[in-house]
């Protein structure tokens, strides 16, 4: 029996970091796909702005300000989602931070404190692991689930912009994806990773910024990516028809990774 035949009803999707950039576009696309959606962000003003933007009723869209490194907060929020919308069938681990280098001509390693390293790993990697751990049992029980981790080109190739903590955390997401895919595959739960390259958004700055002009020279298709393009792939991986795709990492880099 195909996953599309086993799965019925209105699926609930949880997107972390869903108030801006790629996460916001994934929330937008999932709503268009007919899912019930919950999302979290670290700033209350970002949550409010996103909720006002979508204007959806509370029985379709639920959000809150959560620090995903605070496991008790996350546990409470997941239980609230279950009470308001239903059991989570789709998880998108999108939340992430990438500190900027203070002095551009100095090495990343010399400017990265252990506290900064630990914070990035805690948000980008540990937060994803904790959420998978929380939602997987119910997915196993219902025999269906879709988990999508948002990685990065920086975790697949030599990082040209991001720091060592960001690159390590995103490389770790690729490994976590494969390990979780192996464990959950017999239960109808797929786990995949999307690795975007240079996607223009409010987080990456304008195209004319020096860092973006330099990045453009490395992209074979000759343009930057759009957050909507990542959301399209997330929509595909979240669908019931992708039950035979698991443990995969899909690069959205305009050819930069292949180059």
C-alpha cells in the first residue's frame, strides 16, 4: 500500500524558525497545501508579524515565541499543538543561527569562542534532535510521518562565508538525517535534508552586498536562490507520495555544490 493511500485527514506541520526567510515561505506553502501549521520563532515581534501576514484562524495556524534550546518550553509547545491542531505528521527543522565574523580579514577560528560554538550547535543541531525525539513516537504509532531538516551548502562543502560552528552543525544535520532515516524507515516515517546555497532574504542582505557579489561568482546558474524555491522542495518532501525517498540530502545551490 502506498503512503498516499495510508495517509488520510488534515496533516499537522510544525516549522521551527517559521517567522522569517526560508521558514516563513515554508509556512506559506504548507498553508497553501492545506496543512494545519504551527511554527516557532525566538522573537515575539517576528511571531506577531507573521501571524498578521497570514491572517489565518487559530484552528489552522498556531505560533509562539520559543527558544528551541529550552527543552521544557519545546515540550510544552508540542503538547499545545497536539491539543489545538492534532498530532504532528510533518516536522521541518529550520531554526538556525549563523554569527557574523567581527573582523573580516581575521580567521574564523581565532574569533570563535567556545560559548559561541556551543550556542550554534545547541540551536542548529541539538534543537533538531530534540524535536525529532519528541515527535517520532507518535509518527511511529500512526505509521506515517515526514521529517525535513534544513541544512546548508556550508555543511556539504568548504564553507566560504559561514563559520566553523555553523558548518559543523549543518554537517551534523546531514548525519542526523541519515541515522534517523534508518531508524524510522520501517515505520512509514521519512527523514530528509534540504541543503540550500545562497538564498537571498532579509537574513543574507541585499544582492549588491560585497559578500553576495562574491558568492554570485561561484554559482553556475548565475543568480541567487529564492526562499520560495526551498519551500517548493519542502512541500514535495512533505507530501504523501514521497514515501520511497528517505535519508536523502537535496542540494538547492544553483550548481555550486556540483561545481
